C-alpha cells in the first residue's frame, strides 16, 4: 500500500508523552514483573505473547538461550496487513546469532497506529509486551534493537528515533515514512531499500531520510540493492550482524 512519503516531525504533546510513558514504564517495572512472572519463564522457540485476544504477537527464544546469560533482543515489526508470523523469517537467524525476537501484532489489522492516526494503542501494547518479555527472559538491556520491513520499517524508524535510550540500534528495511514524535538518545541506524521499489520509491523515501539523518549526526549505514519492495535474506542477515558486531 502506497503511503505518503514526507519527512515530518510530529509535535503533538500527547504523542510525545505517550511514547515515553509506555516505554519507560516497561523498564521501570522490570524487577517487579520478573518476580511476578517467574513461574511463566519462556521456552525455546516461538510462543504466543498471550497479551491480546484477536491480535497478539510472538516471542521467539533462540536455541542455546540460557536463563543465566543476558541475551540481545530485537523488537521486530511486521508490514501492512501482517502479523507477528510475517517476520518468522528472522527466527533462523536468531538461532544462528543468538538473539530474542519480540514480534507484536499491530492493534489494527491494517497497519500501525502512527500510519493511521498517530501514536496511541500500539505504543501501549509494545510497552506491555516489553514488560512481559523482561519478566520471562534474561534480556541484555544494553543490546536491544527495533526493526521492521515496509510499514514496520516506518514505525521502527519513527519510534526508534524517539526511544534511542531504550533501543541502541534501528533497522529499517524499505521504510516509507520517518515521523518521530520526539528525539532521545542517538541510536545507530541501518536502512536498506530496493532500487526498483514501486510501493515506497527509494528517491522520495530512504534517499531523502539518510542524508537528513546524517546531517543531524546519526551514524547511518545505508544499503541499496537491485530489487523491488521485498528485502533479500542476505540484506536481513547483514542488518542483524551489523547490530550485533
């Protein structure tokens, strides 16, 4: 689905407060949640979050995970019309590289709240999912990333810039919008885009975003590739290896 390709900076105070509140509340509740959910520890492999009814999400714990070892985690966001299972292509890479995948479903089946009406219910749900994951897994809080493809990339890039004190790295595969509600921290950013993308054309998206971000002082790695809107497996793996190196 084609969307607007303008680079804007939302100034609505409600969105700013909401994004910070949801993410910081998840962090502040870590110790309480860990003790409260100790009996519900995560198992190896994919499992439902059990936080939503019709739309929920998936937590993937890699092979080799050990409860006594802090493990990197990535918040992985699906594209328009998708669910957490749309990002299952990351699970094998998680096994190889040793990281947890937290993949929530957007609250609306169409896409993420920012692209419909602004930050709201999805940020709240992500905050709850983070709190739950901190309780169930030993997450390395210093090695957390936010990532996505298509609309998920737009959301990861926009939310990630505003929560750089939580997510030290952002991976955006074929983003179409960059609309942060605020700026916190200075996360490193990986952006990739197909040269022939007909959905979110590269000239009015990533080729606009990257120089703007670099001018603002962000460390940006940019990969252009021969292809359309889909992201090649090799580019996905490169992005994850870039994050963990």
